[in-house]
């Protein structure tokens, strides 16, 4: 890959490649029908179909391949609240941001690919409407997060994708929660994760 081989590079690339080779090679790699992402999409679509009448929600944890600047959710544009600077949840010092920065330095830049968008696209091809898929990363303030969680509890949003850092605690979406999937090992590998 043009990066000197050292143990950090090898271990980081191996961890990423175990999830999806495109995290290491970007657009030079292709997805295939039996990949982890496609298998997960099949399982998630089955839960979606099974829980259709109840509007069951699926929480998907993905710590690798997080979106860098996801587009805002349409329904969050209507969210208004008095917000102070401390309400903004764009935390550059969090563990996820630090780990992403380290991964970029160690393994090279593969920003052209993220697992969230790839999984969303795979679900859309299986009949899930795009409006029913949301990323916690798309809610940047406390008011937006609350609106996202309310939409999940109402069954308007049926899939919530989150990293352990952004969704591991404080999410109140259990009203319609049908399944939780962890598609990769938590990045920090803390006992609580």
C-alpha cells in the first residue's frame, strides 16, 4: 500500500480488512455477495420485514468507517431550540475522532469509503426507504439527538447507525427496539462496550 510495514500499520489494516477491505483499499476493492456488509444487510432487512407491523427499530453499532460529514436528516431541519455552545455535540477530542486521526496517519487516507453509506445503500436496494435510516452522527445538538430518538421511538426511523462513542450511552430508543447489531468490535475495547 506504499506505507512502511510496522506492527501498528499491519494490525490496523488487518482489523479494518476483517470488516471490509474497502476500509484499507478504498475504491480499489469491491464488495461481494458474501461479505460482512452484505450478510449484515440481509439480516437487517429480514428484521425490518419481520418487524414491519410493529415498526421495530434496529440499532447498528459501527465503530470503523464512520461518516466524516454526513448530510443532515430532513426532519431535523425543523428542530429548533435554544441551544448554547455546550449543546453542540461535535466533539473533536472524543476517542472516535482521535482514533480516526491515528488510523489515517497509520494506514493512509481512505475517506472515499465509509461503512455507514455502504450499509445504507445495501438496505435501500433491499427495499428499505432511505428516510427510515439515520446516523447518530447526523444529529449535532442535544435537541437534534432528542428529535432523532423520538423519531425512532415513534417508528418513523427504523434503523439507527451509531458508533460506540456517540451511541453507546444516553440513547433512549428502547420503545420499539427490535434488535441490536454490532458489526465490528468496539474501537476502544473497554469492558463496558
